[in-house]
């Protein structure tokens, strides 16, 4: 049998740190207000002229490849998750491919929002299990600081998001003791407009941004916070339990839970529902905010760096996001 295994992890966060106090120059808010609602103390914003979505992904990928001891030329496929590409098209995965110098291999760009990395990891897992590819680069990268509304009107969303990228090298293995055990993907489009950005969209008559679109808030993030929270806490717990049941395991078997970093209150609620001790969950939203598709690979990379991911550990990744989407992956490290 052929299985897949994560052999290298990497991440990149921009050098500019934006604290909650820094945001008070744009909007009516406070460090206390933000921390009470989200747990976030600071986030990173990209540097114009230095960072792009693709360049951040490239830096994260190079770190992951180096840690895996794999040359970029050995990569067979790139699976790239983002909702903030550098161009409307083509996707940033193609730009990263160019920067890495791996022309000719396949690139898959996906848009599954905050669940993007787990969806991408699942795609890589399936391709490797079928024997089609042996080495796949899985990436999540976001630049969100440019499209959030930093005024008081938009503060409910603006204080949450940050920029960054994370990557994983996924390779074929015949060792059933150290591998991705399973992935589980779900979506429910009935709630698409509870968290979305309407423009730019191809189903409107104008090909470019009009004053009306902007004035009507078409480029702003629309978020029904209560609906997102209520669905997230249920779906997180469900999809984690689904992965455990599929493998004949229980929540007591989890060594480390790495959830999407959406809101510290969501993560804490899920931790309590599963009755996990605090040391068994990764939270770095305090320093990076919500980096959407980059959230899980950044958190997993940092956990590995800090010695919290060890051979033999059972690692659970879980995400919930716009769409609505939710997903999990269970990994025997």
C-alpha cells in the first residue's frame, strides 16, 4: 500500500507587526475590545514592493523543502490554497511555480477559504495514494490587509485578519505507522452569503469596479458573526469526531489539535467540548490573527519548531470557513 506523509513544514510571516493599539489610528477600537472578542493582540501586514502572495508562498515552500531535504525539482505537483491571489487570473500558484523554477509540473489552485489548506492536503493525499505523484507541495497563502475596511464601520472584520503563508511537503511512504490517516471534507452553500465578498464578480454587467459597486459595499467583507460562530463550534467538533471514528480512535488519543485560527473563543469552546487539556491545542492567533488558508500550516510549522509535534504523535487538523466549508485531517506523525 502507498500512503502519504508530511516530510517538511515551512512558513513566512511579513516583518511588519500591527498591534491592536496601532489600529486605533484608523478606527474607534481598543486593545481590550479586540482581545475580549477575538484573542488577537497583533497581526502581520505585508510590505508593498517586497511581499506578494506568491513570494510569501515561495519563502514558506523553500523552508518546507529544506526541512524535508527535498530539491524543488523533485516536486511533482503544487496544490495552492488562497482567497487573495495576486491576479484575478491566473492563480498565484503559477507565479510561485515560476519563482521556484519548477516549470512544467501541474498546479492546482483552490478556493476553500479557511478550510483551504486541509482541502489542499486532502487532494495531495489522494493523488499520492493512487500512485500518480510521489512529492507534492501544499501551500496556503494570504494577503488580506489590502482589502479589509480599516474604518470604524469595518472594524468587526478588519481587526481579525492578517497576512502570511505556510507550506507542507507531502511525500509517498509505505509505512502505515507514520502517515496521513484520513481527511474529511464538507460544505454547505446555503450559508454562502453569511460570510462573503460580492465583488468583483463575473455575473454583473460591468467588467470593472464601478463607483456604485464600491458605494454599495460590494468589495467589503460581509460577515454574520453570530451565524458563523454557531455553525463553527458545531462543525469543528463534528468533523474532529468524524476523523477519530473513521480510524477507531477517541479524543483521548489526540496528541495535538491544530485548529484554524479564527477566533480564540471558538478554539476554546471546541477544546472544552472535547475535554482536551490546554497543552493539547495550538493557538497562535494572538500574534498573527486569522490568516485564512495560511492559518493551519503556520500554526503546525510553529508547533513543530517548538517540539510539540513528535514522531508517533496523533495530530488532528480542523477548519471551518466561508462557504460554509469545514474539514479535518488526522495524521500519525
